[in-house]
């Protein structure tokens, strides 16, 4: 189309003026996303450092059982925290699993082992390292919609793979499904309470 051809010619003729602005916008985007990623990493490290609650021996025994079942070579520390609302696994060499206090004290042993299996599957698959690499790619190529779509799909498939491993470790797949439902209900209640308290403040 003539209009499109004219716009292309205009961009070509003004390329020397546009490139510094394009480079500046790209650099600003990389810096902002890099800062967001660094803040998120620092918050995770703080959560891990502050998770000092004592783990009951029965829970520690179940955790060791699932660790042996998944044949993990590296040592994994189990921590319990009242600050997190869902279980998470973190670390590359010094790995740890952080468990919410409500999950540690309320889930039955079979469901708790299924939750352990999901988080330990992340560690066995090196998902924390893959997520760091994925975040770096998002920061560098934030301008491309395909990168965000592929990144979202990768995270979804990563969770599906760990869900499958967790379901296989259970005597019945429904045990893990019940654990997921219970944790989602607790998470929704926690978020509602947080919103209510924030509204009152």
C-alpha cells in the first residue's frame, strides 16, 4: 500500500535519529525488568532466611521418605514459614523447600507427601535454574510478544510435569488433587483476609 510504503521510507530516512531512542527504550525496559527480578529474588532469599520455625519430626521423616523416593542426590532443607501462602522450592546448589505453616499443621500425611513430591520434582528437574534463565530472556526480549507467550506456556507445562510426578508418588491420584483443592481454599481465605485487613486500615 502507498501509505505503508511511505511510512517505511520515513523510518528508513530517519533511522539515525530513531535508533538512539529505540536503544534507550530497550535499555530502560531491560533495567526495569531486571530490577523487578532482583527484588523478587531478594524477597525469596529473605523468606528462606526468615523461615526458622521448627519442623516436627514426623513431617521431617515424611520429607526424607519422598526425597529418597525421587532419588535426589543433593541435600534439600525443609523449612516452615508463616509468611508464605503456598509451598515453594528454591535454590540451585543449596536447595530448600519452604512450607506454609497452615499446610504443615493441617494436611494429612499422604497429602503432605504429595505436596513434597511436587516441590522436590522442581528441584530434581532444575526448574529454579531454568526459571532464572527464562527470566533473563524475558528481560532482554521483553518487546517480543512471542517471548511472553512461550514463557507462560513453559511455566504452565513445568507445573504440569511436576503435578504428574506428584500424582505418581501417591497411592491414589485423588490424594494429590484433594491436597491441591485444600491449599487453594486456604490461599483464597488468606487473600480475602488480607484484603479485608487492608480495607480496614
